[in-house]
């Protein structure tokens, strides 16, 4: 495009209220993230009603802080982008209504962004995505493997048929008595543990789909039975064995996709992409197969508005704007998104 495009992006799909100002889909001019983790930790997980209320309380302050860091005004902005799906309905609606108000008052185009696509496009912040590329999205709600054929064309290879990898990390952590958020605590425990528990291997087939519910159920039953017998659960060891079993299956499916497609670029995305062990194992596979491996900085792995601004840029270039009928959707997965945008 002949001029720079500056987008104000809003993310409120779960328990972070975030806004960012992004130039040309990769240059982060301002970013603010207000996290609710400490509040929800008291309940062992995110409470939707509390999350939406806290978004309402925080969003004006987050906007003010974001504009302050930007050292500009909304008049300097070309469009307003917002996460509309998937996520918690009440939380999403807070961000959407704020975006609509800003769009109306300042006469700026409104861009609706799918949260999962935001995670993928976070890879443009420090490294430009090269097409075609394989992409793996791993988060609390998603385990998706896809091919990005171009900036606006993609093909889904496979997804989790039950629990996502992030969801299982959190559930196993809860069973082991670890605090919320569970994923990072499993990772910390695994570093101290040994792989001494013999666990079942998840979904041993040649599809690109994932299944972790069997592994989760096995661990839940194992912990219950050991407690019933009065036996000690070696939490660090069980965390280590679980992480190896879960990540090995992800690595196996990614390896299969690399060999079958011949694609030489791979991007990792989503909140679970912050997991160091997962990064290391996937990086090894890519190196072994002469594939370029990319993953965002830790800051951009978890929910943030910068990634929403990045994903909004291709939509801006295509003039794919939303109107004021835009509503929140709690469960628009990547398959539905792709089918809708063919």
C-alpha cells in the first residue's frame, strides 16, 4: 500500500483486557495488557461473569494508557480492530461495544478479527511469515495444524477431536493440586521431575488430528487410585511424564505434515507456544528436516491486542470491514472461519 496503515486493536476474549496500536501489520507502536490472573487464581480458573465485569472496569483505562504510549490521537488511526470470536461471550462483548463506539464517534472502519488468526499473525511481529508455511496453534481452546498458502488462503489439516492441549495441561495441573494457571506450573514441575510414569500414547494414527482426553482421563484415574491406596503421587515426575507424552504426539503429527507436504517453513502460535519444552522439541524437528522454525516472543504468545492488529492488516487491505451488527461468537473455530472466508 502507498501509505502506512495504523490500526487500533482491542482484545478481550478471556481474562486480559488489551489494546495495541499496530502499523502495517507488524510494527507495534503501543501495547497495554491488563491481566486478571490474580483474581481468577482465587477460583482455580476464569469465572466468566467476573471476567466481563473486570473488562468493563478496565477498558477505558487501557485505552487511555495505550494512546498515551502512542503519543498520538485516534485521529491518527486508520481503523479499529476487535476480537469477535472465539471466547467468553460477555468478555468479547465488552471489547466489541468499545470498538463500535470508537468506530462510530471517530468515523473509522471496523475490522472483526478471529482470535485464533491473531495468534498466527503474531508471527509477523518479529519475523515476516513466508508462504506457504505450516502453522500449529496450541492454546487453551485450540490444537490446530494448518497450511497457510498465502496471506488470505489457508487449509486446515487437523484439529483436536476433544480437549485442546492447553485445556489438558490445566486439568492435569488441577488434579495435581497446582494453582491456576496450570500450564506454566506443569512446565516448572516437569523440569524438576523424571519420566518415571508409564502413560498411554495419545491417538496413534496417521491423521493430522489430535486427541488428549484419554491421556487426561488416565492421569485423573491414576491419581485417584493412588490416593485411595494411600500412595504418594510424585507430582514432578508425573508432570514430566505427562508433558513428554503430550508433546511427543504433537511433534509426531507435525513431523508427518512436514514430510507429507514438503513445506519448508513452520510457525508456532497460541498461549501454549510459550512452553519452552514444546518450542525446543519442535525446533529440533524443523532443524532435522531443514525447515525454518518461527515462534513469537513470549509477550506475544499469550492473549494480547498486538496480534489482533497484525491479523487485521490483511483484512484492511482487502477492505473486509464489519458493520455495527457485529456480534460476539463463543465458538467459531478455525474450520468455521476458513469455510466462511473462502
